[in-house]
C-alpha cells in the first residue's frame, strides 16, 4: 500500500483498532455459589452448569 507521506503516524492511523478488555471482576468469597466458577463475570445463568453437571444420571 502506498502512503501519502513518510511519517510513522500515518501507518499507525491505518491500523485497525483493537478492543480493550476490562479487568475481570474479583473472585467471590468462599461460600458464595459462584466461588471457583470459571464463568464468573460472564453472566450467570441458573441453574448453574456446575450443579447440573454434578447431578447423578
């Protein structure tokens, strides 16, 4: 691709911006139903996949 100038800022302005990720929320304390859940912070759906997975068949 050809550029109009030889300034490095022109190349920076041509880059696609990347979305910045927020820091994950702090882990819930022990005794909380979501303690140790890998999906904590993504949105909770009840019944939790962990309780459904641990039920006998």
